[in-house]
């Protein structure tokens, strides 16, 4: 366990924040710092065929120790962290034997991680937690997944009596800005299927996610002196506000859960002569997803009729529900479920209210359900991870490898 903790803390101290405004892959130069370190570590623990390409995609192989052929499986995680919150000078705190009370992350700033607000903390009473110091995110998304995969591979190498087929490992940049799978070479990876270790709470097992699109609404106005503006001024800010007010307020992230879809305006800026805002569209149901996009087109057309064709709408699909690609090979979910149950974990099978590299990879020909990595409260200063959850993730990886070795296909 201590080796797993040390490995994880070493990773999170390296700033690997991605940048959505960059056109390069990886999107930030600093992602190379951890990527190159991971390459050396994979070699040191005894992995074979360790490669890193010019876009920082890492792959490695643990050869089969069986005398018969079984499917090649893979485990994938990403090493970038979100641009939503700072990852500079991450200074993790280790809380041993958590007592179920408040955890003071930063006394000077009065930043407290409390079970009164984050009720899931009480699930881990008596365990060891790793938290932030209240000034940065932690980076368990998804450096926990990397630490767990490498620790599991090292365990299998050190315990050759555990039988397994060929195992492929992949680490990617830029997942947090939606590009983690864009340049992933599925053919080179060469696995029959894989698992992303990128979920949250212990027990999570996910094989369906949102259908997703992004939209940008641009509005061209006309600026006229406000004292003489009647029938002349076209205020782009007012039209942007009018457009947003038409979106159903009950179909926004704070009002939805489960498989309920939403519209989410996340960027808004403007002046009288020009305003623009961006939003995302999400729905698990493909038919409802398409209707949401049509709704935005209808609103655009309606307001253009009123205000004189001053609005432009750009729509772009981002990813689709991987359930369509997973269901034909559902045994890969059943294997993960059996692995969890075998090591004493109750599987939590639920849809992802978001996306994952596994979604894009599934549509690229690599079916790829998502398994918990153990962290909570991603993308902010209240992020934490129980060490025991990380250890169980390692056990699940090892058990999946064992099960694939003994099952018939």
C-alpha cells in the first residue's frame, strides 16, 4: 500500500494541466514531464515493448505466461489534469484513520472538507485519505488510475504464478479537454478490448455515457447612441440573454440526474455589437439528443426572424453513448463485475453523466468500459481519494487478468 501511495503522490506533484486553446498534442509541454517519467518507470518494473510517440501516447506490454491463446486486454488512463482548477504546486495531505469529522485542508483560508456537505466521506471512516491542501486540485483524475495500473502490472511481474494472457497498457494526454482518444492508435494497441481506470467511487462500473455535442451561438448587433436608438439599435447582449432564457431551466445540470439530459451554458461574453456564448448538449437517449440539437436550430431561426438574421449557430458532435458498442460484447462487463465481487466489492453499475476516452475508443473499434479509480470531488480543491479504494482497484485489475486467462471465448 505504501508503494502505491508514494507512486501516486509523486505523480500528482507533477503539473500536467491540459489547455483547450492549444492546437498541439499534447496541448501543454509540461505533460511531457510525467509522460517521460512513466516510460522509464514502465521499463524499470519489467514491462516490454514500451513506446511513446511524438504526441506523448504511451503503450507497453506484459507478455502472456500461458501456453494457450486468450484475448489480449488493455488498461488505459490519462495523465493530464483539468484546466478548470490550478494544478501548480500540488501538496497532498495524508489523513490516517479518518475519524468521520471535518478535515481542515487550509487553516489560513478556512477551507474545510466536511461530511456535512460531502456525505460520501462517511463511507471511509477509519481509512486513510489523501486530500489537497486547499489551494489546488489533487489530480486523482486520473493519476490514480495510472498508479493503480502500474502497481498491478508490477505485482503480476513479481508473481509469475498468477496466470494471465497478453496485457496492454496505454496512457494518454489531453483527456480532460476531450482529445485523449483522438490520436490513439487502436491498431497498434492491439487489444481485443480494454478498460479505462477513470471512474470515481469504489465499485463504479460504467458502460454507457452521454451523447454529447457542443454549440456556439454568435450574435451580431448594431451600436447606436442610446438616446436615439429607437428602431435602430440591435443589442447583441440582450438577444443572447433572450436566447438563453428560452432554454428550459429544468433541463440544466443542477436540475438533472441519472439519465436525464441537459443544456449547459458555460461561456458568455459580449458587447452591444457582438455577443457569443457556448453551451454543451447532453443526453443518453440518441433520439432525445437529436431533438435537443433541433431545438437549438428552431430557437435560432425564430429569433433570426424577429431580429433580422443576426444569429449564427455552430453545432458539433463530440462523442456518443458507448453502450451501443459494448452490448454486443457484454461479457467484458460481466468479467469486470465478477472481478469486483471476487475481491469483495459490490459493483455500482450506472450511466456516466459525462464522457470518457472509453466512449471514443469504443467507436474506434476498441470496446472499453470504465472502472473506478477511487477518487471523489474531481476538478477542485475538495478532491480526495481513499487509499484503500486505490488498493482495491489494483486487486480488480489483477483479478480481471486472471479471469480472462481461465474463461473460454
